[in-house]
């Protein structure tokens, strides 16, 4: 079966330029590359909700897509710019249709907000390139998104904000020491959403490149004591890169792709 997948770019043009300079691709293109690696015969379409014409065309043709993926991005919900409002509004419009949605990092925050949840700056710190010892709970162990996933895992992640109140009826699937909400499953309108507060779509060396591109800002915001502390964290991520298991890292995307085939 050839899958038709709509991919929603999570960055504005300025932030996309940082991603391209650091890792060689936009967030949406990086996700597209993984989808095609896992399902080579998929047809993908990338849009950005900031572009009204792209949004209009996507919604007019939404029935042709088997699934929708909202990617990560560098914007922050509480800034609530016109660009951010367009992302949230697009998610709300998607919920009017019988769609299967995978929402990653910023995508989780957008979809949660659109479904009535709340996003705030994370109270226990940020994930800078990595989330260590994410634990799948009992509900997560029963959920298709975590089929064949290790019950405790370390994964690429990059976020300063978190979903602090999940949408009504949502189920918490996993947590770690930094974010209580690391994965949720919920239905909103006619859509079914799996949201992940981490990045099965990125590798650790890409996280290091993105962190280095933001290094000055990260240190200025006191995420680390000083440059040596930052460099030590990057070394930790590089060590984890040697242990990275492609099958386990990308398990959630593989499971979601299998799900939308049915």
C-alpha cells in the first residue's frame, strides 16, 4: 500500500534557516527522509500553516492523506504570535476530519493546545539534545505507539516548554525526570492523535549540531553554568550516539506508519 502523508513544518523561515545551516535540512524534510526510509513508496507533501494558500489547499484535499505529521520546531506556544495562532488553527481544522495524526515535540504542543490542553515553560528544566531514562507507564505498554519499544529508553529531545495540562480524555503514556508528559494519546473531534515530547526523527549528532548552533543563547539563558558545562553535556550526547539503536529510536514512527495502513 502506498501511503499519502501530509507533513506540517513546525518552523518559520528564520528558524528553518538555522535548522538547514546546522543539520542540512528543515524539520519537515528531515522527517520526510525518515518516513521514506521506513516506507520507501510513501507520497509526502510538506506545508507550513504560516502560508495561507498552502493551508487552504491542504484542507481542501485532506481526504487524500492517510495520515498527518506535525514536526518539531523552535517557536514557543506562549509567545502566541500570529504565526503560532495559524499553527493552532490548522490543527483545529484537521480535527474536523477523520485523520490519524503523529505530533512530535512542537507538534505535540500545538495539537494539545488546539485540543484544549495547556503548554507552559517546563518547571524542571529543559531537554537540550537528549532525554534520559524515559519510562513507559502501564497505559503506554498497552498502546500501539510503543509496540516493541524498550520500557525505559534514552532519546533525542530538545524542548524548553511542556504540556502541563493534557487535553480532556487524553491518556499519559510516558514520562521522565524533566517532563511528566513525554507521550500522550487522545482523540479530538474526529481525529486520533499520538503526541511525543521527543524526537524519534533525529539522531544525536544532529541534536549536537543544533545545540551548537544555539550555544550562545543556551548559555545566556543559563541552561548551563558555563561553556565547559555545555561542552560536557555535548560529550555525554556524543557518547550516547554510539549506543543509538535505529530500530528502537524510530519505533514510534514505524508503529504509526503501520497503524495508518489499516
